[in-house]
C-alpha cells in the first residue's frame, strides 16, 4: 500500500497538483525521499513558474 501511495504522490507532485511537502506527507515519506524517487524516474519536478489553465468540470 505504501508503494501505491508513493506513486500517487509522485504523480500529483509532478503534475503540479501538490507541492513537495504535501505530496511527501500524503505518501508517508520525507520530502527528500520523494524528490529522490522523482529524480530516479527522470521525469523531473514541475516548473515553479509553470502556469496551468483551469478547466471547469461539471457533473452530469
């Protein structure tokens, strides 16, 4: 279960949904461990200056 939480946190961090500290806390690991895991995958961290356009989501 912890590995699933780590992968989910990594995905949310890389996508810019969560910052490093929040993602690490949700995964139950230190921010350093989460950063190392992201670095090992080679996909990198989100750009701190990246702007994301919000898309409204409507329930059917």
